[in-house]
C-alpha cells in the first residue's frame, strides 16, 4: 500500500459560501480540462444547499452539484428530480473514493428532499453505471441542406410565428416547462441565468415563437455560425440551439418559418430526439443528414417504488420483477407491475434486474427484450421470454425519450 492509498476518505460537506462554490467550480473546470466557461461566476447559477464539496484539510478537491427540477415520465407525470451537474475531482486525488463519497451523499440528500429520480450528462461512459445510473435516453444532431429540398405541402393553418429576439427568458421557460416528452426536465432559474449570459455574448442570435389561437406553444433559438464570412460565403449556416414544440402543428410551423429564411444554405440542429419527424417533412429525405446517436439522459432511480408508481403502463398481464441496488439497499426487493399500478410483492420474481438496467428501460429508450438478449436479466436461466414480452408490453411508449437540456 502506498502513502496515497492510506489517506482517509475526505469529508463531504455542503458548501455554504460563494467563495466555496467558486472554488469547487474551479475544481470542476480543472477536472474537465477542455471546457471554456467564459468567465462564468458559478455563485450566480447554483442553488443554496445543493453543492457538495469534498475536502482534504481546508482545500476542496472535489464537488458535486444539482438543481431542483422535475422530470416528465411516461404518462405525463412530472416527478421531483435532481439535475446533477458539476461533478469533478482533481486529478491529484482520483481513485481515493472521493467520487463515491460525493455521489452517495448526493443521493442521500436528494432522497431526504423527496426527489425520487436524478439525471446527469456523462463526460465518461464508464463511471456512472457503478452508481446505479443507466442510459435512459439518446439524442442526435441534424444537418439540412436547404439547396436540395423544401418542406412538403401541408396544412395552411399551422398557427402564427412571430419574431421575438428580445423576448424575456421567462416566456421561453413557460413554454419549455410544459413539454410532455418523456425525459424532458424543467430548467432551473440558474440554467436560465446562464442562458441570459450566453445570449448577451451572441449578438447574432435570433428567437422565433409559435402560437396557436393566441397561446404560445413552441419556439426556436438560432444563430449564424459563420458571420465573419457571411457576405460572401457559399455555405451560410445557421445552428438551432434550442427547439421546443408542444404540438405537431407547432413543430411544422416553426420549421416552415426556418425553411423560408433567405440567405441560408444549411441548417444544423444541435440536439434532436432520435424519432424527430423532420426527415418525413421534407421532399428529399437525403437532404437531412442524421448525426450519430449519442447517449443523453443518464437516469438514477433514487426511490424505485415511487418512480415505478409514477409512470403509466400499457394494458397487459402483470409481471413481478426483483430489483438489485447495491448502493441503496432500501430499493432491494420485488415489485408487481401492472396497468393498474405497482406494489411491493412477496411473490417469486419472474425477472431480476439491476437498478441501472431498470433505469435504461424506465423512460422507454431500451426494451426489456434487448436487456435479455444482452444477458443483463437474471432469474430463471434463461429468463422466461413470455415474462420479458409482457414487460415490453407494459413499458411501451409512443415517443422516444429526449431532454434537449444540458446542465
């Protein structure tokens, strides 16, 4: 055992001063290496009592932060949720149990606040599965070659689109937070504070808002990618950085406006749902280049029973599953799932699943059949395919989960 291995696990404390928050955020920046925060003052975007620091003596050597938000689950219920962010440990203090101590404490704190789920965006894919996080949603970018296509003809009455470059973000927040897509989260006041800061640094940033019968139901935020060469460029590109449509008409109406813009050769979308219908709206589907599918939503079921009860299920025969959660033993146990609800059960489980894999199927991103094919389900050997089929029926959803929010 080396001297470094014998050092005690650092103490974990809630950060209470702005200076501590700034110090922890600097640790996060040092750990991430390649992210430019542009002079952001972390004390202006964090929430009191939620940023945890790991201390070595009086020095902060790691941190984990979160925001109080809600997560939309299948069926449309919005559940109490922790948006986890700013997790990092100094390179000099890695592999000493610092991250484990931070995440354990963070999950305990979230549970005490009544938050039944947490999500994060992972910088590394190998870290968070050991803590019960599973990939519960994916995203992809889109690139549209405007020279090759137009929108297909459709209904004329798609509502109204107005220019809203100077709109207050509170109006955008009121639209965004009404989304019913599984995986969507509300955005914290700190998120919108940072959005205002970014907008102030992007003079060529534009906003359009869609409304139906006078009620706002969608918006898009976009910017010019190459303003320095815009006048003479042969590929003038705009990037959509935030796109929200609460209805199909709002989705089509916003895209109709974007396709009608002059002096635009290419449109890119930073993040879109994997089942976004845009390729079906254009005359030439090859004009829409689909970017690689990447993981977006890493979900942790903090209170498995409450989370399972919160979402809806399709009509089908009941199934009893057993959940394994090594980090939070209170989640251990069997649950009977049916369209009528969820309850703890003493029945013999037909399928046994780890909590991280349960998270993967929870929002509808992964199917139970896929877990079975990958050997990630336990129980009878092999698991009863009829039970797996019944689980897929119960957990079926109409839409792919998507958030579109980085935090």
